[in-house]
C-alpha cells in the first residue's frame, strides 16, 4: 500500500476539497485526483464521493479509513525508530491537550523541550475530553492530556487539580471560603464545551446535580467574561485561571472536588514520544 496515496486521501477529506488538499500538499488538483483514483484501484472500492459542496468519504471508505490511518501511524513510527537507531533524535508529534493545559502548562515545557530536542516537532491540538479521546483512538493524536475519568487504557498521571467555581465579583456568596456544592443547582449556569464530557459533566453525574443551564460556550475565556458580566456562574479547574485577571471570584467547592490530569498513551511508544513523555513528567 502506497502511504503517500493514503496521506493524500486523508488530507483531501480533512480539507474538504481536492483544490485545498492540492495547496496543502503541493500537488495539482489533477494530481490529487489521480492519486485517489489509483488508491481506489488498489483497494477495489470507491473511497471518495464528490458533491457540489466538496468531497466526502463513501460508506466503504469510512470502514477502511481507520486502517489507512494506522498505516500512516506505523510509517511514522518506523521512521522515528530508524532515526533513533542511527543516533538521531527526530520526529513529529500531535499532542492533544485541554485549553488550560495548553495555555498555562505547556509553553515553558515546549520551550525547554525544543532546546533539547530541536529535531522533534510538536503540534498541539486543543479540545475537550471526548474529542481528544476519539482523536487519540483514531491515531490522529500520538498522546492526549485528559482527565482520568474519561479514559481507560495506558495512562501516565501528571497532576491533581481542583475544580473551582467562577462567580461574579459582586455575587452574594462570593465572600464565602467555599461554594456549597448543591448551591450549583440554584444558580444560572454557563455550560462550557457542552457534549464534550467535561469535568462539569462528570461531576453532575457523580453528584446527581441538575444544573440550571442558562448559557453555553465552547470557549473557556468567553465563559469567564460571561461570568464577569453577571450572566451566571460556572466551573473549571484551578489551572485554567492561573494567569487570568478580571472581576471574577474563584472559589473552591464544599466539599472539595478534584480531578486527575494525565496522559493517554499508546501501547507501543515511539522514540520521539518516549522523550516527550519523559520530559513532561520531569517538568510537571
């Protein structure tokens, strides 16, 4: 199986059109089309469906996609292993993270890691628990920093963080040392990243909370500013607001609630990923 043809197909599907894939990969649109048709001939099935809105995968292709991703994953692993055997430190890693981890934890780590391993390129992918877990399972990510409760598999613990309530500065309960857990049900609530099995979602399930969701937001900072504007309250981990300043009071819960952040990793770890894991563990 020609891995370049696999890469062209997957890039085309992600880009949504052959012309966009051609720009990304440095091909002509006709070259993209020829490569995909050749791949379809190799597998004996139609893989790509052209529509007025762009391209999409066929039903047959959808079943084959995980295998094509696995082929590219193994190709990258072989390249890294070969380089490692030659005494070189090279590779490219796609690391999934929470927004809070990407903003407050990773920059200094990546800066120092880059100095030590300039041949390893790191691509950060920021999303919620569910998306990160799914993309990791689909070999789109080499590792994912997520909450422990959302993943079962090889796991490297990194840190324990506390869930905090965000309140408007003038909220009647803002002077309390801690915010009563059950009081969450009585306040207009801003749900962050709905559908992503966030820590809010897990806490609600565990404590049987019925939150009064008044607003939703897919952006943590937008939710923070909504709280500042008095639109409601929300929850997030302590790490998220480590460097933020605004008219928002951040309180622990009563009783306290904690999450375990760690790294979901594959069964077989490539040389580049192994060095990254080692470095992150020491740094955290």
